[in-house]
């Protein structure tokens, strides 16, 4: 049985863990202040800026335009 996890982006099938490849790239320009803020979010959390942006996108999509 395959299980998808959006946080870890892996497939678990018969006990074997396989990373899901990503092919889509989005480039985003941010100010120095925004970059410092993003950097502060990832310090000590073992996450990348991409991980934080995916979490933000997931949060926004689950809450709609009410954010």
C-alpha cells in the first residue's frame, strides 16, 4: 500500500521509503528583510526555505482567501 506524505514528500511502499521527485520550480524575489525572516524560521528546525514556503502554501490553500 502506498502512502503519500506532503510534509516529508516520500512514498512508503512495502516498507521501502522513496523520495518523490519535484519537477516544478517557482522563483520568488524577496527583500532582505523578508529573507532574514525566512532564515529565522528555518534556524534549528531542520527545514529549508522551500519547506517553509510549501507549509505556507498549504496553510493558505486550506484557509482560502480568509487569511
